[in-house]
C-alpha cells in the first residue's frame, strides 16, 4: 500500500539501516509500485516512501533553500495544487501551527534542517493510519502494521483487549491495535523528533477547539 515507513533513532544503532528496506518491502504489493528513502544521520531519521504512481519517484519535496522538506501520503488540502509545496509554504510562515490549517486524510513526515528536527504527523481524525512501536529509545512507524512485524516477529501476538474490542465494537479503541506492542499514532499528532534524540508528542487539534467557539448569531 502506498505510504510511509521509518525510524526515529540513532542511524548507527544496530540494525537500523538494515531494518528500513525490511520495513519498506512488505508495502510493495504491486510490481508497478515505486519506493524511495531518505536518511539523515544528524537527525537520526530514516524514512521509506512507497507510491502507486509509476511516473513519480517518491521523495521529500523541499523548499527553495533545501532546508524544509516533506512527504505526504493520502489526500491533504493545503491551499496549493501540490500538497507538499503547500505544507512547506505554510510551515515556513506558521511553524508547527501549519498543521492546523490542513484538511483531508493524510499522514507524512516533515524535515526541518534549520531547527534540526523532524515531524511525524497525521490528519485531525487519524483516518490515515500510522502504526507505531517504541523500543530502546527508537520510534518505528509505518502505514502498515506488517512492516513492523517484519522487523519485530515477537510482536506477532494478539492484544487481548484490542481483540475483545474488535469483536464487541468493530475495532480496537484508544489507539490500540490487534497486536500487543503496536499502537496507532493518535489523531492530530505532530510528533517532533530532535537531533539530540528527544521525542515530543504534540497534538495540534482537539475537538474542544471547535466545540468552544462562540455561538453563531441567529
């Protein structure tokens, strides 16, 4: 399935460089799918991209300075005909507040070389899923759970609570999944990973932001 996969953590950590192609490979379902990657040793970032468009090589889209780049999976309305360029322009003006301006269903990665940080983000409802697993100070993420299972076979264990919720409610709740140790990136996330290895889990939207707006006049 088209999407993203990757690792936030020391690039030189044992197995990180070898893990990225292992995570990307399960997403290449069709022969015409194309893939690409981005590795930044200073930031400790490894990202793999998969696209269903054979005419487009999936990669980060950069601003004119080559310091801010992003890749978006899904459909994002950014005010530009090119979603990535639109987000980069918004980010240059608004910083992290740029994500509040987006609409659609999407996930992606934004790299800011000026601030020496990268941001893993998704849409305000969490419709475009990102599966995550944290281990030894590293964050592994992917549009498909099987990418994580390819690297961590021990995670192939059902989560009892998630399974019970799936039978009773039709899906696991509260960002759980069917797999123990794998969770979903919460809706409206902007998780920031800095060059010094700090992960800041921020949320750029909450329903109360709309619920507490002034009433419309009759």
